[in-house]
């Protein structure tokens, strides 16, 4: 998966530390932008995602896999699901890169 990451995202690394404040802000951003499809706990069971095919990613487990490095996650969230054949919207215009990293920090913290 990481081999397909566009050059613009290669080598991207989060500068956001997993502090309680950043995890909390990430939770708020996730709840507002992602939970409707991916579910409150990242289980792909959000109300808006129930009618989607393919179904939303199971983020709770996906973010723990080696293939979901920083550059891949930033790319997928920024650009949305068109490349993957899904209906996930692109968030690069709606959220700042810092906000995207906070969402990633929250997911990697285990959706507390």
C-alpha cells in the first residue's frame, strides 16, 4: 500500500505528539468528520456508512497495521477514497494538516 503513496505525501511524518490535549482535540475532530461513517470507535459502523459499498474501513484495527504509516494515512484522509474506489470524501480542503495529524493521533491512541 505504501508503495502507491504519491510523491507529495512520501516521507510525511507527524509532528503532533500524543499528548492528552492533542488526543482530545483529535477525538473532537474525528467525531465531527469521521464517526458518521467509521463509527465512534472506528468499527466501520457509523449510521451514514451503513449503506456504503464497500463499507467504511475498520480504523480501530487498520491504524495498528504496519502498512498504515504516517504518509499513507495522511494521503488517504487528505485525498479521500476515489483512488480506493470508495465514497470517502477528501479532507485536505476542509481540515488543516495539523487537524489531520490530530485525528491520526487520536486513532492511534485506540479511540479513547
